[in-house]
C-alpha cells in the first residue's frame, strides 16, 4: 500500500513510483482512471507501455480466469430501470410506490442499495436487520430487502448482477496456478468501499503483485487511516510523511506551501475571464498550458461561462463535463424529427426543415411546405399523398422521401423497445443525416457520444418491461420522453490547452491551479441527510455490528469535505489561486470558511486583490489579449457607432419621396417623424415581415371591420364578431398545426367576449342607446378639412375616418389605436403619436373647447379613442366621463383654453415640419424609437431596437 499526500501531486507520485512497463493500471472510479492515463501517458492515444483497465472489468477478468460464471454488471441506469419495473406493481400506499412514477425516487433507492452493498449488506443481511428494528425503520428495511430480492430476480433473468456480487464470489473460487496478470496498480476510491478493499486484499494472496495507492496523512485528513488499519504494517510505504496540507485543520502551520493568492471577483463571468487571463499570462512566461488547471465544482453554471470566455479570449482549454443529451443539437434534432413523424399532419416537419442535418435548399423547403399545406386537406391520406408528390417532384428531396417512407413502415407497427431502437437506426441507413453529423469535425465526436447515450437509454428502458411488451410508435415516444430528459453524456474537448476540472478525481497535479467559486455552500457543501435512510437509521445499522465498516452519516460525509479541500490544495506545486464572486445568481456570496483556515495554516494573511467589477476588460497596461485590447479601446475611446442605414442612390431616393400633391395620411405624417423607413416601406409600400404575431393582429382587426356602433343588439354584435373572427382564422388555418389552430380559436373567443363587454360598458358610460355611423368611412375633404399648415407650408391630407353619431346631429371621431393609458398620458406620448392625434384634431374640430375630450378605452391590445367636440350634448358631462376613465385633452392650468390650444398648434407645426423634412430627403432612414415595439417590419430593419444592428458603442466589441 502506497500512502500518498492527498491531491493530484500525491496520486502522480504514487503512479510514477509504482507503474512499470507492462503494469495493469486501474482505479475504483472511472474519472481517476482517466487521470492516471493523463499522468502516465499524456501523449499516448493507442500504443502504451501500460494497460489501463476499468475496475469492474478487472474483477470480471479475474472471475473468468477463476472459472466463475460472469454476468454483466448492472449500470446505474439499468438498476434504476429495474427498480421502476418492480415498484410499478406495488399498491398505491406502499412506502416505495412513488418510484414507479418519479425517476428521482428510483435513483434515491438505487443509491441507497448501492451504499448498503458497499458496506457488506446484501438482501439477506438487510432483511435480518429489519427483524431487529422497530417502527418505521423496520418497515423501510423490510421494503428495501424485498425490493432488492425482486430486482435480483429480474437481473438473473437478464444475466445481470450487482457489482459487489462479483467481488463477493471469489472467496470460494478455484484458484489457477498462475494468473497472466502479474502486476496491478490501483488508485483507491476517495469514498470507502470495504467490499472492494477486501477483494484487493485477496489479490496478493493469490500471487498478484498489487500496488494500492491511497491518499492519507497523519493530521488534517478526516479519513486518514480508516481504510489501512487492517493491512499488514510491513506492506505500507509512505511517499510523503509530512505534506504541507497536513497542517490544514490542525494546530500546525507551514511555510513550505506554494505561492497562494486570493482574488475577489465581481461575478462568475468575471471569475472565468480572470482565470483564463491568468492562465494566458503563465503560458506567456513559459509554462506548458497542460500544467495549468482550473477547478470548479459547479460545472452547470461555470462550464458554459468558461467555454464562452475561452472562445472570446482565444485561450485554448480541454475539459470533460456531463451535459444533458437534449442539450446536444444532434440529439435534439433526432427527438424533434421523431415527434414530427409521429404527427398526423405532415406540416409538423416544418420544425426540422431548417436543420443543417437535412441540408435542404430554400427552394426545396418552400416546395415541401407547399405540398404539406395541400396534403392537410386529404386528412388520413395526407402522408401517402406527400410520398406520391415527393416521388414526382421536380425538386429532388431524397432524405425527406426516405423519412416519409420510414414513417409508412413504422407508424402502424407494434414492436418491443429494443426493436424500436433497431428501427430508429434504419433512419441512418436510408438518409445522409448521420453522414452530415460526421462532416463537422468540431462537433462530430460530441454528437456521436450523445447519440450513443440516447440509444443506450432505449435499451435500458427495456429492462423495466416484460419481454413481450410491445408499443406503437406513438406509445414508444411517450414512454421514452421522461427518460431522455434525464439522460446526460460526457462531452470532452481538446488535449493541449488549460485543463478544466470539475471534481477532485480529475486533478492530475499541476504547476498552477486556479480554484473558482470558493463560497459557502459550494466549498464546503452543506450537510444533507438521505431521504431514504436518515442519520438515526444509519446509526442503528452501524451499532448492529453487521457492516464491514461504519456507514457514514451526513455529518461524517460533511467532514469529508475537508479532505476535498486538502486534495485541491495538494494538486499544485508552484501556484494556487483562489477566487470567490461577490454575487452568485441573485444573492451575495459569502467566501468559504476554508480560506480562513488556509490563512491560519500558511502562517500569513493572504493578499486579497479586488477585481474591477465595473469594467469589461483589465487596465490598458494589463491587456495582453487582443479581444481585451479591443474592448478597452472601445470603452476608453470616443463612442464609435455603426454607420446609419439609409438610401443613397438618387433613383431610390426619388422613389422613396412621397407625392405631396396626392397627400399624406395622418399615420404617414406621424411615421415620417418617428421612422421614415417605416413610413415608406410599412405604410406606403405595405411591406410586412413574416411574423407569427401578425396573425393575432389580423384577428384584432375584426373589431374595426364589424363596426360595433352600427349594431344595436349586443347579441347580433357577438354573432357578427364571431363570423368575422372565423373568417380571419380560416385565412391562415392551412399554415397552422391543429394545436395552434385550437389556440387561435380559443384566443378569438376571448377577444370577442372582451369586445362585447367593452361595447356594453362604453354605451353605459356615454348614455347612448342606439347609434350608428354618419358614413362608414368618410374621406378627408368631404366631411372634414383636408389641409393643415406647418410654418407656412400647406400639407394636403388624405385618408378615411370613422365617425359615430350620438343624439341628434352630434358626432365624434373614432380612432382604433393607442394614444396612451396613464393619468399623465400626454407626457407619455411619443412625438409621432402626438403628431397623429393633433392632425386628426385639427382636421376634425373647428374649435377646441375646455370640454373637448379624448376618451381612451382598452380593448385587448388596441385602444379605442373617441374625440368629442361637445360632450354635453350627448348627455355625458365632462366630469362624468373623466370619472369613468376619460382623459381631458387640455390640462387644468392657469392658461386660457385659447392659449393652450395655441401651444398645441405651435408644437404641431414644429413636429409636422420635421416630418416633412425627413420624408422629402428621400433617405428613408430607420430611426429606433419607442414605436419599435409596435412595428411590424422589424425583420426588414437593420436598426430595430430589439433586433438587427442597434446603434451602440459596444457593437465593435
């Protein structure tokens, strides 16, 4: 037994001391075995002077040499699947019945059984413990014993077994005269595993030379001698009697530690960038990038930040992290494709047509959607008709045709889970999808790893089912959905850059190590009891004396966090940098208490350097990477904006200028002020981007077309609105999936209810009982003025407006759009909205009075605004309308009505003149403003506030 200092440096020392040419190297944990490969043969990919073998495979090989029948070791996912199969037959009130419905519960049960096995408690021993227990513990232990017995039976049917069963079988094995494996070097697990420790003690007894590497030290290590006290003292060799880490969590101090520094960063992102900049500095000073490590426990949050920072700064990294398989683009494409093929509507394939794995040209995509829309009308025969059309289509789409044929052969089948897995693989034989995935060298390996896990999960799921269980294609997808959402795979990248480590088994020993997120809750993690066996339950089990070693409770597991910290500190020979963020997510981060212990043990106060949190790059003198130089240059220099987007060709500018002789609508005049681009392309030319929400706007337009004021009876109004909404939905129904169509139909019903209720409330507020339109859409110039003046220039107006007639001959203007809804509505107007409203006022009202009002009524996203010349004549007083939600056009101030109106006219003239200047320039300049939120040509505009090339001084970064 080789006792080594905890951490990567100690493991490296043990491997370099023990491993010889021809040695078989193994480790109880797979991550440690990968680390051993990097330590002993960092540049070897195939040929090596050492043999590397997973620990479970090593036991299986010895079992074969001893003539023992070897079954396949059940993986964690297989054990979980079998537990779910067993618990599916439990009655509803059974203590473990939830495991059949919730994968998390099944995983907890699998972990509990594995821990009990590790300490020598199999089904019979667990059942014996149950007999001596009382109360709820008796019930749990009995249920665990019964669960293990049922799972073992199903394992036997499938030639599977628990991992520890292999190790337990050797005590009665017939030993051959000699084993071909002469020398084994094994890295012990960081957590105790008494059963495997016994098997390792068996190896030397049968003539195998074993070197067992175990981390231990005399002080400061919670698990220092618990695993070696039964070994013969003459077989124990200590490689480092007093590493500096032994002073941690003791009363000793040291001055032989590596150089240590503490950094306080502003956020996890600034931590990630700081670490990569420091790593770059070290490589510039001559240190090999592979001798530099970055350690972070919280891989889910930090790994994406480190990867993104590496790409931005250009610092190469290497890593192996676990990520969900559905986060992989290729797997996500596969699952989306299968769901689309399961749909009765061929238009469902629209969700995958843009994927690079299909590699369809724009013409092919458009043609397929045209065919799919037509196929919808053929109901159950839609897919057969699609196949016929694709066979005779002038545009070749072989992959889509193969997928449609695959669906025809599969959708009516009822197969077992494994048969479905084989059927899915046929997709790759009939298409080039897999070949295209392999074309991208950067992602090919990652894609194939994720795909492998996807298909393995299908095979594991078969363990939950009876051998003769069959599924339709639809049931198969439903059955696998939850499984796929929980599966992860290992994503590895790079071999030459800075190494990113996410657990201490990956710490191979570095010259320099940067440790991120040294905060409470992460280092150390908080103690947490098992939901299956509490600490008091474990205490009873330990006191029974039936375990090979005491099972750790949550408290003893928490003490092992000290060992994790010692391993981290013992993994750098020259430099240790610790960092902690000021903020994690939405809370202030508290630096780890272990940093205080580090200060005590090293005998000096660490210098805490505060990283600047208000800058995106270091100071100019510290910028050593080109991306940082660019950022700092942009921040410190004068703001540099992208050039304005505008027309410059004379012919284009001439075409963009409005024909003032024909006139402008009030909306065009207003748009010329806020955004000439929208005024020309949106209002005059009528361009519209293909936006999904435009369909909802078409539903909202029904209110204007039906003309609620022309219908006296509200029941007739509801019927008219319903007919209008149904007609609009029918226009775009061919482009909608069935579930989308239901949503639009339900949304239309909600709009109708809101419109009718608004109309009822409006009639009550205004005291109107039966009224209608003077003209349906009177034109400017007939019943209204069609000219306004702005600084001496006469502006001709055109357009139509809707008027509602009240009592007698009184009427008022109806505008179905938003002009603000707050009490200070005039102060919240955009200039263009104000200009449009004032234009309508000036052409409609011969004279503004104190009683003139704008009454604004919200109607499901639009605002119906009513301009009244003399509200008193309708029977609704100004004060009454204001109380009911009306808005006074003129504020109550010391100025007279005439003076206020004069102010409004002056403001109108200024705004109208500016609008004319913009329109007549012909530049068609796109201008970001608050109106961008309501613009329907955003996808055509490169200066839109929420998309495209927003004018910002940071655009060059």
